[in-house]
C-alpha cells in the first residue's frame, strides 16, 4: 500500500510524518482554550471533538470525545477504532465532498500546545531487549551472569508509576537519591550523577481484560504506540535494585510522545520477533508477526549547542513484543485497564551506536561519546534529549512526533532546613 492522498496538501509529502495513512491521536490546546481531542494530518491538527459535536462523526455509544483524553474511544474497542479511522479517511481523502464542512476544524500545528493524549491508568516497564539486557547485565554482574536465568523464558518487568508519566516538552528535574558509599562507609544522599535515558516504545492498552489472555487477544487489546523515555538514575538504581527491581531510580519522570500512533497505521510494518534461543512455553509463543519495523533515533542537544544524534536503532530488535508482554502480564489473572501503559524495555541494537541508553553508549562512563562541542558519559544539566521514530512506507512515512525533555539542575537539598 502506498500514500493515501488527502486534500490537506502538506500531508502528501513523501517524508511528512503525518500523512492520511497515519492519523495519530493527540490532545491539543490553542491559546487559552480547554484541551480537546485531535488527529494530526499534515501540518494541522483536526479537531475531531468538534466533528463529533457537529454530528459529522457519529460513534456508537457516543459522545466519546467530549473529554480531553482518548480513553473513552480506547475503551470502546477495535470496532469503534476502525469506524473512527474509516470515517476520517472518508472526510480527509482527496476529492472528498465534505471538505467544506471539515476544513474549518483544521488548526495549524504551529499554533497548538500538545497535552497528554490519554489518562495513564497504570504503567509497567519491561526489560525485553536482548542487546540491552546483555550490555547492562555485563556491566552490573559480569559477562558470566549477564542474562538472568529467567530472561529467555519470560519478559521481565516491574510495576512503575503512572504518576511519573509526562508529555513531550515537559522539563525533567535531576533527582536526589541514596547511592552506595565507598566500601564500609555509609551510603550518600545526593543529586544523581549518572542520570540517563532509555529509548523505548510504549504500548497503550485500549480494551480492558479480566483473567489471562492469549498473545493474539493481547495484540487486539492494544490501541496504539507512543515513544517512551524511561529516565533512569543509574547510581540510585545500582544501589536499590536488588532484590525487588528498580524503584526510585525510575520514578522521577517517564516522557511519552504526544501522538498515539494506532495499530491500524502500523499494520503494514509488522515483522516477527528474532529467532528464539530456547523455545517459549506455548502461551507466550507468537501466533504471527507482532513487532514493527520502526526506525528510532536519539538526539542530544547541550544547552545553547547543536544536536548530535547519539544512537540509531529499530524496534524490531526486541526479543519480546508488546503483545507477548501484555499476555504475560495477565497470566496471574492481573486485570488490565484501558489506559495501561507498557514500556517495551530499552531498544538497543547489536552495533555500538545502536544502544538506547547512555549507560551502554558510554559503557558505564568508561568510554564517553563525542557530541557537539564535547563528550558525554551521562546527562548534564541543560541537556535536551529527544527520541524520534519513523516507519518508512512505499512513498510515505509514519511519524510519532518528538519525545523530548530538557534536564534541569537538581534543587537544593530537599531535607535541609534553614
Ligand atoms: Mn526501562
């Protein structure tokens, strides 16, 4: 399938991130007005909430867009998702007779602020990239014990904090925390000196579940995907993570891109997970291709400086898909909710410059990487980190919008009283 042409001319450029094929879901505000649901098309956002108000978009069980988040649509399930997409394709397609009715509801992207696209119910983060797990395991535990014995059998995860999730553009404050002291000395409480990113993809759960679901059922529950930066304080993490996993190291912030790219838009880019090193138990086996071919990159811009792309990789490097992770998440009977967010785990490729964290790129700070005007081992104050994702189709591209955040200096000691 090639580019689906639209009467919104800017959407027809072969490298534009928001062609008619994409139709990603976001929430925008313009001037001081209240946030509203919108869909990106070319250089504009289409005010779909207004279309629903005017009766141009009639959905079963509606209104579904009378709240400034996509959760009601997400909860309505795959038939409604397909209906929204079909109707938008009809209204925005080249030669549509409805152009005159729809055009007044287009707002230039340059004039809007983008908000959280959905209300995050709960947030789970995984550790499902083979190269990342091997790299980090080697640094933390040595090459012999790099991969934990369970790793090839289940997607390892931990329960994160929904309250930490923020939209792209939100500044991130360097955290304080407890870190290991020198041998036999007390630990220290200080601002993190090894603050880092994790390049991930976030899966957004649409339809809820009760009880265990299969991998195929899990795939059908996923509404779409966002880019996700799991900000990580490595010094805090190294001290706290055993035996229950990350805690405060990952609780400062988690940034997501402002657009949910729907599963329908990603369909042409499906691909299989890499070959299994050991067979999975039947309930975790992939019934069809469940990953996506999404080219990813990370940019770092020092304050007042120019951006350097520090990593390039692809989501297809993951060992487990989001559908496998979601299926595993439900095996205990754990109910999943509309708005649950699942982080893929850091996406690293085999090459040195395909690593999705500074911890790996600088090999624990031992091999600082070159950036514009200097070097980096970990994030310095004022640095802006941006994640980007693109699927390259036949004459068109699918973009996610930037997932960006600037790191601000730590505040003074939060416990010191004058
Ligand atoms: Mn992570």
